[in-house]
């Protein structure tokens, strides 16, 4: 069943760049998929157009990254980059080999220098 939801950001579709009215959520099987709903008038008639925004989470892709503890989110999810960073840091802290940890520390230090 389709469900309406709103997202935080301007109401510009990330797919086509046009304004949209709302985001529709559709459950299919065990996953949820998002669609931006666009309304327009053509020759006096109101038209409805959908842009597919992707799934809530990428189940099949995630399976190939389980060893890193990564859980991929759909484009519509807020703060997903931060969620990915937290997952990667958790992996590095608890699972990574020493050489991976050292390389991560070098990259983090470089990042901090660049943004300071």
C-alpha cells in the first residue's frame, strides 16, 4: 500500500530536479521503495508523474558488504554519509587489521588538516 511521507530538504526531486508535491512510500515484499510525486497541468488537466528514488535500503548490495558492517541506505535517507562513516569507524575500531587502522588514522589526520 502506498504511503505519503515528507523529507527534509527543498522539494526538488533529486532525480529530475523538478519540484515535487510529496514522496510516496510503497512496500513491496520486505522492502520499501520511494517515489517523488510531481503534479502538473497539461491542457487544463491535472497530471501526476512519478520519479523512482530508490529503496529504503539496499538488501542485495548490503550482503556483499556484511564483513565491513555496512548497511547501505537509499538516496532519500537523511545523513546517510554520517551513518556510513559511523559504520566504517566501528569496523576499523573492532575488526580491521593493524595496517588498515594505521592507514585510516593517516587519512583522518589528513582530512582534519584540510578542513581546519
